[in-house]
């Protein structure tokens, strides 16, 4: 009688690389102490759940191009990130820091879908049904048509889903799900990989979308093998600072839409609430004292945002001044500081510089360079900027101010919120029309921008020709 050949394998928890023995340093992802032991059984033929609708090769010109209707969610911000709604049969991964609101958002989506689309199955591997019910009561959700399961065995969940016939299945989370045939523990690389494959096959064959939540590592990456992100159809990140009430849902992968869209929510007692006008919300508490503060029209996907950037300079008590960046890239901040010192002549070698984006947002595009530079110069000279001024432009190493994309959208958002002046790069080519009520101040260099904006008389800014 042949023996069941079972051998021990070691998997890297970060990248999924296999090794026959434990190693302290992963040659794949260069992480230390990331290998864990997981028994691997001899491979056995896997029963296929159901055949896919199309198995034979088809000519592209003969394939029907009828678009399948999306499932429209009750949240317009969620629909924006997904590209208009959930595509039937898709697999969507939602990840984020612990306590950021992933389970709350999905429970709200599930409860509201039941009234307009159909039944929803919510399988929780981290909470009991009573605990999920407590959250639903706190959020004021009735739960008619919402079916809860406290189950981690994925085969059982999919079997019940096949019997129930829901419109959406939610798995919370992929790290707690397991398959008996895999033989490894929940959360291991092997289990996450096998569960993702099973969910993908089931979603495509049943044409029922599946939403799954995922944990993140201390570096902010999705826990488990990178293969998980490649398998799913969409990867969404729910971001935000725990001290801030605002949450940003950001798409980093979407096979059926753009990956540049974001949705903004606010955490309240009744759960996550959509923020229809993020710019107005972020600027609602802005102080009229604008020393070291400037408003920047940034762009997230196709949506313009107005965010407030603050800077503080203080004479250092140590030999090496500190540079602190909250919400902006530190390397970008160092670049702006170097240009201010070299091209504008500001004495920053003995100044601690702290830059912060109000509201816990993150601004990563170069269009914020000019605003950051003006905030630093304003704080250094202790002179305020005009309260109705916005600044946008990329700063080059030679001190020039460069044009950024989609300027009309940015200026339109600024004019809509009542700003009267915009400091921006001087237009060199092409027609350009400013929104009504917004004066354009064109500059060519950072030195010129600092001279105009930080003048001690903010109201004296006038358009340059």
C-alpha cells in the first residue's frame, strides 16, 4: 500500500517564495524572518466546480460585444471608484489598516443592496453573527434579505451561497478562510493562494460578484502573496488617519474601469457617509490667519480637490535641522527646500521645516510644489498670503515653474468655492480661458512667485501680462 507522501515546505509570507528548508533571508523580496512552515501534501486532482461558459477559441470579430449590466451600489463614491458599479462575476479585494472601516463599509453596502437588488450573503471569519448584528444595530440597518454566516471553511460558504442564490457574496476576510484540501493553516501563503483561486472560479462560473477584505502588513502592503492582487479583478485601498474622520477609497487596480479614481467618506456614528464636496469639507475649518498656509488645487483621477497645506519653520536647536512631511512625499519636500535655498536665496540651513496636509490627506503629484514652497516662504518671513489665493505648479531644479495637466478642472473647482486669485505658471502656448471671477497670476520662476505672493500686502497681487 503506497504511503501518503507528505513533506514540509517553507513559504515566505511576503512574496510566496517556496523553500525546502527554513531560511532567515528571503532572496525574492529581501525580507528577514518571513518564512513559515506549512505542510504540503502530494498533489491530487482537483474537482472543477463548473465549466466556464466559453471553452472553445472564438474569433474576436464574432464575439458579442453586449455589455453586461453592472450592479449599482447605493454609494456614488463607491461606484465612482469601481467605474460605475460592480461587474457580475468579478472578484474585488478591499484592503486597509485595522479599524479603518472596511467591515463597516461592506456591511452598509450589503444591507442597502438587499432593498434594491436582492439577497446578500455575508460570511465573517473574524466575528460571530451576534457581533455583526450589534454593528448593524449601531448603524441602524434593518438587515432584511441580508444573511450572515460565521464560517471560515470556504467550501461550506460557497455551498451555502449556491443554495441561497445571492446577488453578492462578501468574505471577511481572505486571511481567515481556509480549504481543507490545502492542508496548511489559515492565513498562510498556500491557503490564501488556494482560496483566491477557488473564489475566482466560483465567481466566474456563477456570474455572482464576490467582495473580499484583506489585511495589510506593517508596511501597508496587502498581507499574503502578490499573486492575490494579480488574481482579483479590482484592488481597492481604504485609507485615512485614525485621528481623522475622513476616509479615502482608492483604486489601484481595476480591469473594468479607471485606476485613478477616489471616493471620499466621513466616519460618523451612523457609519461611513459620502462626502459630496470634499474640497468644501476639507477647507471648512480654515483659519483666516494664513501665515504658512496655502490652498492647492490637486487632482485625484478626474476629480479636483482643494487641500490646505501648512508649513512651519523654526530655528533648530541641533546641528542638523529636521525635515518632517505629513501627507507629502519627503523627497519632494527636500527638492523644494533645495530650490528655495539655491534659486530664491532663502536661508533654510538652520531651520526645522514641518509640512502638513490638513485633514490627513496625501498629495503626491508635482502640482503641489509651488504651494509647498510658498507656505515655507510665508512661514519663514512670517508674512501671510492672500486668503483667496490658490497656487499650483511644478517646481524645476533651475527654479522655473512648469505647467501641470488639466488646469481647467483645477481652476474651475477653485472658482466654484469662491477663490479669487490663482498663482500658476505663465501660459506659453495654446488658448486658455480662466473661469469667471478668478484672476490669473502667471509667473515663470519660483523667485518671482515668492516675491509676488509673500509681499506683506496680500491684496496687492495683480495679474501679470
